[in-house]
């Protein structure tokens, strides 16, 4: 069993599709270990995405991620990290495969509906960021 960190981003929460995304999470065989509605402060979004500090889109990304509520979820299943990335689809919704969450619900490369950890070390760090226990 493996764990990963998922976020239902503010664009999805504003569109009232938390339920649709959680339906998909459950249908794909993930167990929700922990889950919480959060409104990230700008400083928290900056820290969470610190790896992108030098990118031209960093300020916009921080503003977006702190613009409203998100849902953070600790997910568990076999091969959870890779599997959740597959269910999300590519970063840019226009390039994401049909049926993936980002293709279905993403608006732009920034407002792309959901987040998922990309590797074991980042998953551990991101889980620790939101779920202190
Ligand atoms: P992810 O692992 O697929 O989420 O992609 P990255 O780690 O590369 O980027 C993190 C987040 O930054 C993405 O999910 C988007 O919300 C945002 N992002 C990535 N690339 C761009 C970009 O070129 N422009 C803008 N505005 N946002 C981006």
C-alpha cells in the first residue's frame, strides 16, 4: 500500500464539483485516509509550491491557490502516486487524455482542477505539510 497527497483545487471547489472528484477517487479504488477543507494563506501556498519559486508563473499560482477553499486528501491504494497522476492527467488540460480529471474539469494549465504528488519523497513531504499526525 502506498499513500499520496491530493488536492481538489479552488477552481473545482468554486464549481461545486468536490463530489464528482471524490466519486472518481473512490471509483478508482483509493481509500480516503484523511480529508480537510482548507483556505491556504498566500504564505502557505508559497511554501507548498516552493520548488517553483523561480518560475514565471509562481506568483499567479500562489494567488490562485490562495484564492479560495481547497480540499486536501490523504489517499491510499497500491501504486497510489502513479495511479493518481494517471487519473489526474497531464498538467495542461488541453493535453490531458480524454476521461482524466484535468481534461474533464480543468480550465487552463494553471486552473487544472486537482493536484497530486509526483514521487515518494514529495508525497511524504506534502502529506506532512497538511496532516501533522
Ligand atoms: P503538476 O505536477 O502536473 O501539478 O505540474 P507542475 O508541478 O509542473 O506545476 C504545478 C502547478 O503549477 C500546476 O498544477 C499548475 O497549477 C501550475 N502551472 C504549471 N505550469 C504552469 C504554467 O506554465 N503556467 C501557469 N500559469 N501555471 C502553471
